[in-house]
C-alpha cells in the first residue's frame, strides 16, 4: 500500500509543487521542434548544475529545475509564442493571456532580451539547443518591504525558463497566491506593449481564480507579491 501511494503525483512532487526532472525530460521530448539528441546533450551539459540543485533544493522550496528549448536562432520574438503555446497546452481553457501583449504582432519590436543602457543584451542567449536550467522562482520576493524590478534585474534575470516552468509544473502555478508562493516576473525579457510606455514591462506568470495567466508588469513598479526570478549558470 505504501509503495503504491508513493507512486502518486503528490508524493513525487518536489516541495509539493515541482515535478521530477525525469518527467520533464519526457514531456519536452514530445514538444514541437525538439530532437532527441538535444535532450541527451542537455543532460551532459547540466551534470554539475543538476548535482548542485539536488544538494541545495532541500533548503529552498522555490528552487526549480526546468527543461528549456531554445530553438532556431534563439530569437526572443520567436521563442515567446512557442513558450506561450506550451503553457497553453498544459492549461487548456484555464489559460489566460494579456491579448494586447501576446495575441498578435509579436516581433522584434514587441519583445527583446534585457538590455543595458547602451543597448547591449546582458542575459545569456542560447541557440538551437535544449538546456536544463535551475531557476529560483522566489528570488527578490519581499512581501514586507517590496522590490523595484529595475533596481535588481541583471545578467542572471530569468527569461523563458519561467514560461517553461509553468508548462511543466502546473501544480506550482495553481499554488500561486502572492503570499507564500509569489507571482513571478521574467525580468530577462522586456516588452514594448501597444499604447504603453516603450520597453517598460516584463512578462509575468500568475494565477487568478482557476486561470493560469501570462501577464506583464511595469518594471518601475514596487512589487510586494512578486518574485524577480533568477537563473543559475
């Protein structure tokens, strides 16, 4: 009986919210554009990162390991709809997006990787590969005093791993409450949303009622319910 119970998802989830890496690898193998050799290469490249995650995740209940495809040239405006669609596949009719930002017109003038004041991309850009990434989905979460995204974002700010985490870990998304489990901002990306200030938003993942939401937040706002996620290298 005990053996049978421990095969149940609730027992297999890390911290009660994140699926094991093995499950995610099998999921991503079936995603469009992903070749089997990409998964094998990702596992070899990430051996030390996986070992560090296994050692440290027990002390951080918002640390997650994610399988992230970076297809083609890794262009932000091509990866955004791809990652969005994987999130939609997971949640079906319970998926919601901010249509002004995500429904149409996603090109190089809508989304870009985080840049410095000189216009240089400062976060890693990956091409034609799958990566096993470790993302801290609770980084910079300060429920009491709040945090301004523009003050803390930098070269370790997460981007597409946040959306892939949502697609691979629906239990995590369903637990988001802005209190014990924060909303998550993907500060490694910047959005230029129509009728809004140019390049002043970043995508966010949150939950409202039964909806898993792909939304966006202004980068100069104070955040009390939101983490500003970061990636390990």
